[in-house]
């Protein structure tokens, strides 16, 4: 049936195999006929859930086979209804990819080309699935974007949307580019702070410092390259924020996932003319204890974010920002319009990088995500980032540079620097011990809250 059939295809071989069958022409015809029957039935009555839809398709499959004197074997009785379900109610082979917790990214690069996936710890792999028709590609994208009220069309040839599971989707069609889809997946459960220490993203001593900094209401800018884990780290940092505080989140797509009860999420909407800079400024009228900006990109967004930092609204402002290093971040902020004299108002700059490492003996490469430095900004002719923690020989360690943040933390805690040092050690050991146990994000959050507020 070729490209006029399902509009998507499963091949025999690939580096990453989706466990779906290759259909014969007769099987594909059956799937299409059953799909048509289901679509006709769903127009007559509302289908409330995926489970209900699959049950309906199974019955339609039985009736179709009986009417056409078709006898299915045991395997066909399982995969024919499943393929019809994926083709109509679900999102074809994309559902199988979205269900795999090992995948970080899903990418479609065009019609008739295999989909690619980024497997955690292994890198990019070619799959055995592809879209064979533009109509099916657009139908799947629009089903995925439905929950966010987004759809691709000639009028809106590109969209960004958050999926119900928190994944982030970008899709585009001609004339913007060839049919393209990228889905960045997020873990169903956010990383616990102790996990970042256990997996080597940061040292436990640095995490203890960040814990105290968050509790002492210091503002933090998390910077790094693409897919370095900036949002993951920012999300985890909020484990250190008291649970009774009011948090306002300003984003273009919903990514930040906090365990706090008193959270208000503001989403920008380009189609409605509501920009990020507007919702950031609106948040100042909402009496936030903390303000989180998913990402600042444009001059207006930088201006609005710096305004929240300077006006001292709430107990701290937080954002992510694309840059390769702390000083690169300061340079980009100035290029985007931030005043040189205002930038030192940001208390800490946390630099996280996605890095490629190559093993000469194994002849293989791997990627890792690590916090490379935690910096303070020093005033002067030109603002300069001074590392307080720096990655040395693979370990994030305290540098010899004087820390102004420690003075602010001591003042907040009402203790001497010596007493603060002892408290940091207690927190470091607490996180290290937590890392030895397998506990959920909410359990981790609860234990950290209990430690802070006994």
C-alpha cells in the first residue's frame, strides 16, 4: 500500500527497535478499515479514555474479521487492534517512544526518514519507525499539541508546547523547514538533590552550600549549554525552599515541577500577544516569596528579570540562561541590555555543562552533565564572575576565593562563619546519607523540610 496507507511505517532493522510489527498489505488494509469503523463510531458517541477506545477497537476488529471471513492467529489478535489504536486514538509509534523512560529526546527529521532517539548514557540512535505522509505527521503533532491548545497549520507552521507528561515539544512544517518534530522528555519524577551528588553532577559539599544559599534567600542564575540539565538542577534546588512559601513560575512552556502547594504558574502566549516580559512583571503584583523564570532569552525578558532581582520582591529570583561559562553569561546579559551596574545584584551564577568525554582505550565516547562552577559576581569596571566552587580533577571543590555569599548566609542564620562551617558539614553528611538509600522525590523533599524546620 506504500505511502497512501497508514502514513507511518515500521522497518525491520535499526539501532533502536520499537516493538511493533511490520504489517503485510492485507494486515495494513485491515488496520485501516478498522480505524475507519472506529472513527465513524467515535463520532456517534464520546470515547472517554484510552482504555475504552482500545476495548471498542478490539470489538470492531472481531466484528470486522467475522464479517470478512478473516481468521487471525494469536499474535495478530493482539497487534492488529493495537496498531489500529495507535493509528487513531493514540500517536502512532510516538507513543511507544514516549513510554520509554531511557529516552531523553525524540527527533523526526522529515517524511520518509527514520526517527531518531537520544538514549540516556548511549547517545543518538536510529529507530525502525518513520512518517511516510505529511498528513499523518501533522495529525500526530496536532493530537500531541491539543492539550496545550496548539496546532500546526499553514497559518502557524511552527509550535512549541508542553505535553501532559511534562515533555517539551517543538514542531515545524514547510515553509519554515522540512517536516520536523523534537520532543525533549522529562522524568516523571524530578531528580532529588542527593541524586545530583550521587551521580556526580555536583559534590555533596557544593549541594550543602546551595542548600544554605537557597534558605538564605540568595538569587541564582543557572547557566549552561543546550540540554545541560539547567532546568533539572533549578527544579531540584527548590527542595531547599521551605514548603509553606508562595512560588510564582513564569515560563513559555510548563517545565518546572515543584512539590510546593502554594505555586502559581504563568505561561506566556505569543499568539495572544502575551510575552514573557509581561508575565514576569505581572508576577511582582502577586506577592511572591520566590519567583522562577523558566528561561530568559530576549532583551525584554532580561530587563524584566533584572527588575525582579533589583526590586527585592520576595525572597529571591531564579532563572535559567544559555551560556558556556559564568563570564560568558555576564557578557550575554550586557549584550541583551542589562546594565553593567545592575548585574552584581544576582547573588550566584551556577554553571552547568553537558560534556563529551572520549575513552582512548575503549574507543567510545560518552556524555555527562556536571556543575562546573558556582560563582559570585564582583563589581568593578566590568562585572566579573569569581568561582566559589570549581570543578578540579572531576570533583567540584571549594576554591580559595573569598565568598560574599557566606557572609550573607551567616547573617541570615545568625551565626559565625565557624558555626556556619559546622552546619554545612551536617548538611553535607545528611545529603550523603540520603544518597545511600532509595527514596522518592517527595520523600526526599519531606526529609529536607524536616531537617530545616524541626
